[in-house]
């Protein structure tokens, strides 16, 4: 159980390396073995935040098109459009009772996921020693 406090920090590294394609087989294995655990942790944090705040946040990306002057290869100006995206958050009402029930359910699942993550990590280290 001494290893448990290292799971979140290590998975961030594993995920970052995995996204760049540089992860070792052991790191990819550990990322897979701990994925459920980290997903539950994130869901618990979200539920706790929603309960404390009293509402949830809906996030969406809004496109914003800007007109500007661009230049061709001959340095001749022309009008061009550039689309950027802005993230907005909108408050959404929640049923606090349902959110608390969901939180309790997630916390129940967390202990099992944690045991699986530890066992899976141990197996990964044995299967892919570095």
C-alpha cells in the first residue's frame, strides 16, 4: 500500500509520455492499469466541487472568426479570416441529493479500483521490468 500515494503523480507522467509516443511498454501498461482509478478520482472531485458550489458547470467551445489582412507570396495584401475558439462555462442546476448519491457510489467503487490499480501496476512492473 506504500505505492498508492505515487499513482496520481506517476500517471500524469505516463499520460504525457504516452501522448508523445515515447512511453515505454511498462509505462503504457501502468497507464492502462490505473486508468479506471484516475477516472473515478476525477469524477469524485467533480461531484464534490458541484455539491460545494451548488451547481455544475457546462463547458463548451465557441468559434470566433476574426477578419484580418494577410499577404500572399508576392507581399500583396488580401482579406483573410482566422477562426479561434473560446471556452465558456455556463452554470447548470443540479439535484444535490442525486449528486450526493452519485458521490457515495463513486467512493464505493474507488477502493476496488485502487486495489486493481496497485495489482495491475505490480504486474506491469513484473512483465516489463526497466
